[in-house]
C-alpha cells in the first residue's frame, strides 16, 4: 500500500488482494491515515484483483470511522471489486468513483456520483 498526500487529501493505493490475509494491513493503513484527520481520504482500489468479506468489512469500518470529519471516497474500476460491493449493497452506502481524479475533484459528500459498474 502506498499513501500520497495532496493538500488536505490523502490517497491510499491498495495493490493486490484485499482478503483475510491482507485485511489487517489495510485496516491499519486506513486507521493511520484517518488519525491525521484529512479532509478527504481516497482509497484507490483500482489495482485490487480480489475482494472478499474481510476486505468489505475493512471498507465498511473505514466508512464508519471517517464520518463525520473525513470525506471517504473509494476508487473502483474493476468488476473484481465492484461485484462484491454490489452484491452486498455496500455500493449504496459508500461514495464510489470510477477514477482517482474524479474522487479527488468531486464536491464534498454528494453520495457517489459514479455508481455505474466498471466495463
């Protein structure tokens, strides 16, 4: 995982699988990022190849921990990530964008403008 700072926005880039084995590392990275109280935290999942229930739990916990001080955004550009979010209906509760630039540039907390599945 890589963290980039863009002003008061932190971008956490997750690479590989987000599963039972890697969830603790992802959780720790997100908690560390949130401890800095950024205005916005973008979790870029575009390089994630596999997402299971442990990874979903990390994302849901991050959503709960971020509110109300940090605007949490997810970048989802693959079906491997979109499908589990859709099947569990988490896509209805999380702010999801198709690209990192859209997640960074969009206005605060408008509720997931880019909800179409990746092609």
